[in-house]
């Protein structure tokens, strides 16, 4: 289906094994970049993340030995980057809403992986999925709780994205959080009160494994979830994070579930001159893509 105004989106080299298109297709996984970091409160640069992910992907094999699957066997579309208004998060998010409002993700088997950008960009994609999957489970992997009711005068800050998402959740939805190791005392109290926080990797994996196989699952992944020893190229690094192999344990479970969409945010490529963070993040995207089928 041709989407009006997609021609206005910025073009870039597509993620490996995907084709660059100005349309959204049935029975396909779509990459879209959201190059915004206007509410960042520490180290900027995640607006360059989407294209860094794409460029680094060309150092990858398309085959994953972890999942025994190959990107070349999938229908992958890269629709480029959304037009960006650097000081106006709402305008770009509204553009995303207008672009996707007439889609039927379930009927037409349409899936999205959104590249950030800072974590505030996840609001639009998650709202889309909440609107269409009434019993959606959201898995939030992050170093930070992101549950403040606004930060530095910005209601839709990267530090409040999960609180804004929670505003739209119903009793039919579930939020599962893991990796959180930084936040206000009140944020940790909220997570404990609402029973969203997983206290260990095994706890997380058991929770996800026990979800009904047909229950739709969306993953929002802030790359500072990983320990900065492995991925230093992110705006707000926090010691004590997870490694790649623990992530693969989750991905193997998701690949057997009704995994419907994801976003990957907070890659700031210039903060890691080695380029290792870009390569790490691209491999993460490959595994997420293959788990989506």
C-alpha cells in the first residue's frame, strides 16, 4: 500500500537484506528511523543512531546461528527516516501517526522496528501497537525506569516515556520491565507497587515464557540496558548492565511467541570512536528482526 507523503521521508542506505521503498507492504517487516534527541539531558547524539545502525549492518552476516534463521528469507522493507523537526518532538510524532493511522497491522501482517533516536520516540510506535493489539504486552529493557511525570519541563521526555505509555494502557495490557538500575526512589516504588519489575534475568525469562503463545508482545529496547563495557556508545550509560548472550536467551523465547514489533533506541555513534557500539546494536537488530519472523 502506497503511503501518502512517504516521498518526503529522508532516504538512507537500507539495513542489510532489506529493500528501500516508499510504501508499506502486507506480510512484511518495516524499518523506520526516528532521528530525534531533542529532550536529551546528558550526552546528545542518538539522532545519528538510525543511519549508524544501517551502515554497521553491512558488516554482518544475514544468517543467525543463534536462531538458525536468515534475513534473506524474510520480506524486509526500509522506509527510511521520518522528516525531523529538531526542536519539535510532537510534530514528528504526529507525522508517524498520520503515516500509520489507516494501517491494519493484524489483518495485513505488518510489523515495524523503529530505530531511535532517544527513548521519547517510542511513544508513537507503542501507541500504534496499543491501539491495534488490545491485550498487548510491552517488554521494557533499559537501565532507567523512565517513569517520571515529565523532566526538565518536558512531559514527553526520554525520562518519562514509560509513564506516558502507561497513560494509555488498560487492564488488558501488561508491562514487564528489566535491567532497571537507575531512577528515583518513587519510580522504583511505582514498579514494585504495579509489579512490573523483574528482579533477575531468570525472573524475566520465566515471565515471558509463561505468557500465552498467542499473546502479542512488543519490545522497547534502550541500548543502555547493556553494560557500557560492551556498548559505551549511548547517551546515559550505567554500569551493571547485561551482555549479548543474556539478550539472546530472551530472543530465543520471543521467537516462539507472538512477537509483533519493537523499537531500538539511544545509540549515539560518535560516543564510541571504535564503532563497536554500532556493530553490537546492528547485531541486536538482526536478532530482533529474525525473532519477529
